[in-house]
C-alpha cells in the first residue's frame, strides 16, 4: 500500500499541490485525470522522488520513503514512464534496456520488451535514443524501459500521447502484466476515455486538490461529462 | 624489441587489434623502428635518418590492414615522425595508428606525428587513431598529431580519433583538400581530466563538385581541463559540409568551439552546429529512475557520448 499524507508543493507562490491525501491499494489500477495545470504530473513526480514535497509524507507498506532518492525508489520497485521521453547522445535502445534490467540482455530478451510496445527489435535495438526517432517511437521505448524493470509500482504520465498508431490493446496488456505482480499498483495520468474506462479507481484533480476519488463505476459518469474541462473529456475524445 | 610489460600495455592501449592480423605494420619505440612487416601490395619504406616512413599501397589493393603504432617510454624524449601514406587508385585500406606514452620520470615526453595522406582516384581509407598516456612522473605527456590529406576524385576517407586518457597536452591539426566527388568523414572523441589541455583544428577545403565532409567532435572536459575545437570549412564549389561539435563540461572544465564556414560558391551548402553544456538534468533523472545512482548515471551518459 502506498500512502500520501498531507503533501504540499508550492512554486512561485502558487499552490501546485494543496494538502493531498491519497491511498493506493495493491492490485489496483488508478487513473489520475483533470485539467492541465491541476497538479497531476507534479503529484506523480513526488511519488517517484523527482520532486521533493515542501511538506507531507510518502509511506510505502508502513515505511516512510519521503527522503529516498529516485534511484532508491527505483530499487524498491517504482517505475516511471515520462510524459516527454528524454533524448540522449550515443545511448542506444539496447543500452537503455540493459540499464533498466541491470544486466546484459540477450537479443531475444530485448525483443520481448520491444515487441510489447509494438516495436521490432531488428529495427530498433541499435538505434540511438535521439531526435532521429519520432516522438511516438521514443514514447514506446520509454514504456519498454519501464516494463523491463518489472516495476511493482508503475507510473505512466500520459502514456497514450503520440502513440496513435499503436493499438490500445497493447497498452492495456502492459497494464495487466504489471497488475499481476505482488504489489501491483499502476498509476496512469490520462485524459483518454479508453484508459479511464479500464481503471479500478479514478482520481480527479483540479487546482492542486483531489476533487473526487472513487471506483470507476461511481465516478465515470461525472468524469466524462465534467464541465471543468472547457470542452469535456468526451469532446477531446471525439476530436481525436 | 618488445621487452617488457609496459611496452605491451601501451601497445595494447593504442592498438587493441592483433598485430599479426595486419597485412603490414611498423612499430616505433623511442624514435626507432623495432619491428616491421610488409607484403607485395603494401610496402613500408623507412625515410632517411629514422625520420619516418613512406607507405605505398598499390592500386586496387583490397581490404589491406596497416598498423603504425608508436610508443614512448623514455622520459625527456621528443620524437618527431613523418609518415606519408600513398594510396593507389581504387585501393581500400584500414590504417590503425596511435601513440602511447609511458612517463614515470620528471621530464616531458613529446610525440609529434605528421601523417600525410595522398589518396588517388577512387581509393578508400579508414584511419583510426588512438592516443594514450600513463605514468606516475611529473613529466608531461604531450602529443601533437598533424594530419594532411589530399583527396583525388571519388576517393573517400573516414577518420576516427580517440583520446581518452592521460595526455597532458595535445594540439591536433588536420587539413584536407577535397576534389570532385570525394568524401571525408571525421569523428573525434576527447576526454580531458585534471589540468589537461586539448586543442583541435580542422581546415577542410572543398574544391571539387559534390565533394562533401562531415566532422563530428565530441568532447568531455572534467576537473580543470580545457578543450578548444576550431573548424574552418571552405566551400569553393557545389559541395556539402556538416560540422557538429558537442561538448559536456563538468566541475571546472571548459570547452571553446570556434566555428568558421566560408561558402565561396552559390551551391556550397555548409552547416555548423555546436552545443556545449553540463549533462542534462533530465538525462540523469531518467537513468536514476532505472535504478542507477547519480554517479553511475553520469558515467553511463559520458560513456555513451564517447562511445
């Protein structure tokens, strides 16, 4: 169980996270949604240790992990897929997967991770992770690097962005695999109705606060017709 | 002769390939040739007074491998060597050269290698150069390679230079003149630490139609080391040039890039890109999120960069 206790985060006199309290249970799939600037990305960055909260605590299975660094959290089983994958110079897809698994992978093993995100090893394993790859390709490699870590708590910041051609079936399959693991908490930031529809729990954020939280069945109606988003999540979905 | 472990280690650093696999080679130690081999297609002829070599590659020679390593173990020695490579028409060779200096004493050791390449029509050269210094003495280890290249029609040359360790001061000068349809690709990777200094200077003149060049420089300057990269590309005809200079700086390291491109013809297309800065924070964060400590992440980023 992962627990956030009274997390506050302020920058430039703006309350980005305002006394956030949340509990993430094992074996559950959480979708965090809400308008831009509502604090979703900051919240997950705080869970991963990329940002430090001004106050509050992060508790994993009864242990306070607020002071742990990013790599210490990674070693505890946290995985994080960035919204905007990072570019490198000289580091290849294969290098990244090796770092993710902490061993020198066989070609078949690399293939397994890449095929899960719909990429062919032959084409990609020796490619450098730089701007010669499209945004969508980098996004899939980013997700593959998280899968390769076998995370127990996997965080995906808008995984659907830029992967239009890749079937959502693959992505949901990735989430299912993670759920099978012992802790098995998946946290996804998403605006996509198709992802919201497979959530166990929905968390709706607005202005740095949790507006609503609960099982999908109870919330999905209000979320999809939420007028806080000027066009509504439905509208976004229809325009895609 | 190759008498001791130091020689072997130096050779191994500058020339990890097996010497016996080479079609021709010449090993120079402290200013003297200690071992040489040639074959009917590749002839290595010493110049007078031990001042260097003339290497003749016959036309149409295919896949010749030539090793020209230099090692210096004598403190206080300044070794100047002129090696001239004459590459015949349509010949295709790989040349591995490099210099390893071991200096345990307090006098400076210097190697100035002047390598001149004459590429005849349609010939191809891959030239790999490695520089390495070691030793516990206070004597500096200096390397000043000069490379001069003349490229005839449709010839091509690839140069990979690497200097990753132990060289206190290096001034590297490369000049090339390219004729019609010829291509020159240069990749250099330099890591400096401590108070080391490395300067590289490229002057490439594109004189023939459709001549092209790509110069990539990757430098990592750590501690209080200093690197300077200057390139001057002149396009006198319909030609293409791309120069890319990337630098990572750490601690008090400094890198200066001086780009100069001169398009002297309306169809000359010359591009220069330069980016110098510390390791991007987001790269560190990404690798740390894969379980690497900050130090490991930094090393992985630099390794990849200089790979």
